[in-house]
C-alpha cells in the first residue's frame, strides 16, 4: 500500500495519548520548570534585533512586546498542565501571541529563527547558570582550603601510600596538594564556560537565513561573548554539553578521593582527623559512637554527581552529528541533577574543611609506632656518614624492623639498634651521638629539611600558599567579571525592550 493511500486512510489525531503522556508532557513540564526565563530572554532579544534591523516595523515590534508582557503577567507557567492542544512550550507562547495579536502579527516573532537555534541557546543559558553557581561554590571551597592550609601549615600528620603509613608531612602541605587539583578543576570550569558562552541564535534550522539579521546583537543582548560561528555547528555540536559534564565529573571524582582520605583519617584506629561535634551523629543504640556521617554523605553525593555527569556523556555517545533529541530537553534537565548534588558537596565540604582539626596526640602515637621518619635516617647517613644510599637504606631498614618488633618508638628505642646495625654493615662506629640520632628521626626535622621547591618545609610551603592566594584572588575576579557582564547584558536587554514598547 502506497504512502498516499495510507495517509488518505489515516484518521488519527495528534497527539497519540500514549505519546502525549510519555514524551510530550514530560518535555513540557521540563520546559516550564527549567527554561521559562530563557525563553523569555530569547524572545525579547530576538524581537529587539528584528526591530533594530528593520525586519519588523517599530509598531509591529512594540505590539508584540506588549503581548509578551501580557503573557508574562497573565500566565503562571508553574500552574500549567499539558493538554496536548499544542506540541510544546514554544508553541504555547506562539498560540498566546496569536490569540492577542492575530495570526499574522502573532506569527512574526518567529521570523528568521527555528526551534533548533532556540533550543540550543536555551540549553546554553541553563548550563551557563549552573556553571556559574558551581564556580562560585568551588572558588569558596578553594579559598577555605587555602585558609585552613595556612592555619595548619606546621601541623604534623601521617601521610599514607598504598593504605600504609609512609612519611610525615603537614596538614597544610596535604591540603596544598588538593588546592592545586581543585585549582585546575576550576580552570577547566572557566574553560568550558567559554565554550558554552557562544550563542547559536541566528543559525535557524541549520543554515542561517536570508533575512538581514544581526547575530552579534542577539548574542550581546543574551550575555554571550559572541555568536558561535558555523551555523551547522550551532545546532549539531554538543561539545558544550560534553565538555561541561566532563569538567563536572572530574571535579567530583577528584574531591571524592580527598573525602575518602577523611573517612580513613577519622576512623577510630587512625583518628588523626578530629571532626567536631557539630558534624557528628550518634548511634541510636551504641552510646560510645561518634559517627562523622557528613563524610559519608559527601562521598556518596560526589559519586552521584560523577554518575549523573557520566550519564549525560553516555547519552551523547554514537549520536548523529545533527540536531537530535538525544542532547536536548530531558537530557539537559537530567544533567542539572548532577549540578544539584554537586552544589551540596561543595557547600558541605567547605564547612567541613573550616571545622576539622588534627589530633596531634594521635599523630604522635602513629608516628612512633610506624617508624615513618626512617627515610631521613637513611638520607642523613648518606650526607653525614658518606655512605651509599643503598647501604644506608639497609641499615635504616634493620633499625625499623627491630623497633617495630619491640613495639617501641624510633626516637627513644632506636639508637642502640642503629649503632649495632651501622657497625655490622659499615665495619666502624657511627659518628652520630644519641642526640643527633633523635633529632634526625624526629618528624619536625623530617619536615624541616624537606625545603626543596614543593616540599612541606616552611619556606617552600609559604611560597606555595602565597601563590594559591593569588590564584584565589584571580578566580574571584574572573567570576565577578563574568557575572557583571551578564548583569550588564540583562540591563541592556531590559532597557531596549522597554524602549521598544514605548513605540506602541
């Protein structure tokens, strides 16, 4: 049977009730929940441009502007229920315009544009907002990490590798490592914001239009830095989405590793991190329990954020290089859930970093039990006794093995085993006395002599913290500049739209 015959016999009416319930209604609800302000700004910016280029007369544009304001006043999108009378939220607004202005004038706002370029502009406006909020919160976390690192720059901790005590360092030095990673993650967010901040409006369906539009003007009124140049790219390229969620995924993947350390450090057996009562919950049955459950919430919320961001990336996999629903309303709305959980982690972690402290007594005990300053004994033997490092390492290993077997302290119980091991391996007596030995194997000395670039000693760490403060100030300044540009664009749009209405 031919298509013409099928069409002639087809008595069905759009929308199919199942399609309405499973696709059109969720899309409509997503638009009214997430994109109303974006639609409003795009309509107004496009209308101002149509009037400024002469595509519409001033009178036509003014009447459309008044109708748009009337729609805003008379219709509360949050109360709307999808009925199927129109296909989507865009057609609802156009229906309302035609009801107020007639079919001819009411349909003129859509001159030289398409739902394709409108949709991708909507999604970019939405993503830009979420990235700005994430940047604000991430920069606040960065700033708090810097402040805590400054406060704790000399506070000793046990550093771990492979889950085992490795070497002493300071909490400030540890946090500085996390600050550097967070700084790179923030830079990635600024980079993807620049990718997002190119405007698709004017691409229309695919190839722009024969009307004399001004794409740069619309981009400016909407707060974009410029139009996205290639019109096919405007409606087909989704790298603004994939880049955004890749950056978000990395941010919370990295923060999750830090949070996992805090979980281990706050355990009863390690207990080098003290979590204050304000961030501790009790057991309903075991009165002795101090449960730092905010750490667990930060961990699972970070994982939720990573998972949701990864889901958006998966949605883009193996999709055609064209305008398609896979990247559009429902996918964008799903992605916003990743930002929502991420915001909670950033706020909670900022408060957590400000509140916690190091349990110095437990750190001292763990330092003694683990012999983790023994590396410096080997290093000092190379420098002071002129041994090879391999020979010094063998002596130090023997000393550590003996002290651990005694369940003793390297500083208090290690000198005699050291003297014996030195004589055994070198064939002469050591030139180090007991006082020199105790100094060499102390955690304070271990940190003090590690004064190379990037080390935990006072000078290099102080220099690093100064750099992080400069970076923090730069982040704050750039975020304020970007948000100021948005505010200026909004004022420009509001002023031009108001002037347009004055022509009625």
